[in-house]
């Protein structure tokens, strides 16, 4: 075996953490590494594998990365990951040697340092050992601060292993912009694998001209981000830099970037992310909980069943699991829903001829309590032979908010229109004439209901609009 992995103790701050030594034939040394396991690790199914994050400078950079990744993953903004931090050797020269790529001089070093060999150690010895011991897998993330940021940037420019790289306060000016030239060369190479490279800085950073050149040359599959943090020092920025950098690396993974509707589009959207990250990613735990609840409200028992199975295998048995499974079984016994969110959103808008008498502006109010009515309007126009519309509200007298209509239908009673609810439950807020029935001249009255889901608001939401034709 080219390496030997030995368990020592659980010393790293935080839950489920271990300290290991690894004997490297590539380095000719025995190195200490710290491993942090995510919250769900002991509860998830044995088949689940986790993305691996490799951190330079041992505990010093591990602390902010663990802290911020825990916060972000709990809030559904990045995947739970196994984090491994490599401790430096005892002497300063050893650190510089490990973290300096050949061809560059750092802090007076030579130009034949061991950065390439150190990356070989990570790729050929450390990561295979992690995969075998801790169920890690791609995608791999590399994070480094200062000199660690130098090797991180060099890895982004020369290696395919790390699809995600976060360089913290990196002195890119060294060697007359040597790192930038390497990254630019990689950006121009054909073909170039997808890369996510984030550079967060306080004291150091990129010259504008070089960064613009890299961004201009980068292929569409690259995601680049460069940011300077105000009121941060070279040492303090590791916390804010880790938070913002990790959030940026996984910005399209975040549950806040997931499709709002229909619910059935959410999990397929996460499956599509695999091509960019180089491996499938488990959707966030809080998002999966929402998906299960929303599918049950939509009457989709089989889909809710599959989503709940995924949730429990990935994150362990859930609170009130018995109750949830009973609800799923009950919904599965029911016939398919007659009205769905997808169906409502796919309903064709009426033609100009069909909607002609409704074109113009409808102004009025909506309310749950008649003593506290809110100003409200509907605007319908014909543009390029098609009908479009917006709903308008005024949260403040001088502040107008508009929402494009997503559902519009002319009915025998009058007009039915709506938009997706801006929060959960994810139904279509349909305004129609079910309260007073038919349109009464230039007055349209009705109530608001949640379309496509089995949910009733805690009280009636009524509206009344008066027509002002254009």
C-alpha cells in the first residue's frame, strides 16, 4: 500500500471529528490531517457518499470552513461535506515548500518548490484514503489562505481533480502575475473542464486588467467570482471569506435557487447540476422536507413517497416519520388530483378577442377583514397579438409592486387570474368569481383560493375591482 491511515482520536472542534496520520510515500513523510464529518453522517444510509473539501493550514483554516459550512448546509445553501484539513510541518520553510508551485518564488523561496508533489499527495494518497474510510466522493473542493491560496489557484489552473476552488486573500501579484498567467492559459485551453473558482480578498487580490482577461477568456462552463472584503484584515477575513466564498461556489445548489414551481421540477433540477459539479449532489435536507409536504398538499402520494425515502436515506429517520408515512399512504390511496399546479401554469391565456372586454385597468381592494382593506389592481393589455397582465399592490402609498400574471382565464362568471404564491404553500393564488358569482357590469367581485393544492387559508380573502377600459 502506498499509504497507511491510522485513527488517533477525536480532537477537532465540532461533532463527529477525527484526527488521523497518513504515511505518504510521495512526500516521504507522515502527515497529520483533521477530518470533520457532517451532522447526518452517522444517520445516513451506508450507500450515501459526501463531497470532500480539502483545506490547507490545518486547524487555522479548518475552523472557519467547518463553522461556515455547517451554517450554510443547515440552511440548505451548500451540500453537507466531509472536510479534511492538512496540518503544516513544524517549520515555516516546510509550509512554504508544500504550498509553492514550481516556477514561482514565495517569501524568498526557490523556484523549484514542492507544490506539485503536495497536490500529487492529495490526489493519489489522501483522497483515496478518505474515499475508503469516510464515504467521500466528487465533487472535490480545495480551499487555501495566503500561500494556501497560491496553491489553490495553481491547482485550478493545472489540475482537473478540484472542480471547486476557493482562494482566500491570495498574493496574486507575485512573479509578475505568474498565477494569473497560468489561470488565463487554462481558460484559453480547449477543451477545458468546468471550473468554479472564487477569490475572496482583503489585503491582496487581482489586478483589474488580469481578472478581466481571465473572465473574458473563460469558457461558459466556468463560474468565476472575485470580491474584496472591506474592513477585514489578512487574518480576520478567513471567516467572512469562507462564508461568502462557499456560498458563491454552491450558489446554484442553494435551496433559494431551486425552482419555485412546480414542485415536481425541483428534484430533477438538482439532478441536472451533476454535469456542472462533476458528480450528483444530494438536495438540501430542509428543501427535501418542504418538497415532501408540498407534494402531499398537491395530492401526489407516489412522488411524496419517493421524496421521503430519499430524505430518510440521506439524512436519517425524520421527526414524526410515522405520521408522515401515514399521510403519504392516505394520499396514495386517493385518485390523482383533478387540478394541478402544472396544469394551471400551462393553461393558455385567452386570445385578444376573448379578453377584449377585460382589457384595461381594474382597480379596487382585497381584504380578509373588511375594516382593513388594501389597495389592489389588475392590468391587462394586448401586445403583439397576445394578452399579458400584471397584478399590482401598494405596500406603502408611494411604493408600487407588480407581479406578472401566470394564470388567466375568461369564464362564464367573469375572469379568473392568479400568480404563484410567493411563499409556501406553493399553490397558485387564484382570484375568481366564486364569492358573488358573475361579473356585475364594470365590477368584478370574488375570493382568492389556493389552486392546485389541498390547502385552505385561515380566513376568506375577498376582492372587488372596478374596470377602467383603455
